[in-house]
């Protein structure tokens, strides 16, 4: 598991981290966390969960719930955690 170095984040990145933590607490509490991090290319602060869903935010904006399709390499962006769960279930059922 990679740990996020909060001292390297700017103010909007810290706000994004707060948003991501709140969404995790409200929607996914108890799910195993695989990694927390900051993507310097996209500006996303994220929590990657073992169930295949990432909770991410950039520049203090609302969270995105991202599901990665390992077969196609595509990322599917969802507006809600529930939508991401359904999307992830669809990917796992297709295997």
C-alpha cells in the first residue's frame, strides 16, 4: 500500500483529499483500501479500493467514482458509488 504524503499537496489537493475521505466514509466504509495517492498527471487525489473502485477528486471538485476495465484498459467514470458498484459487477460478470 502506498501512503499519500500530505505535506506535498497544495490547498485544493488537500480539499480533494477531504472530499475523497468523506465519500469513502459515507459510501464505502469497511472496504479494503489498496492504495491512497496523488496522480501528478491528472491532478487526482484518490483512494483505490480492493473491490476495483477508485474514489477520486481533483482541484476540490466533487468526487468521481472510477472503475477500471482490466480487459480493455478503459476507465469508466461514475457519478455515484452505487453506479460504480454496478459497473464493477458488470465487468466481473463478463469474465
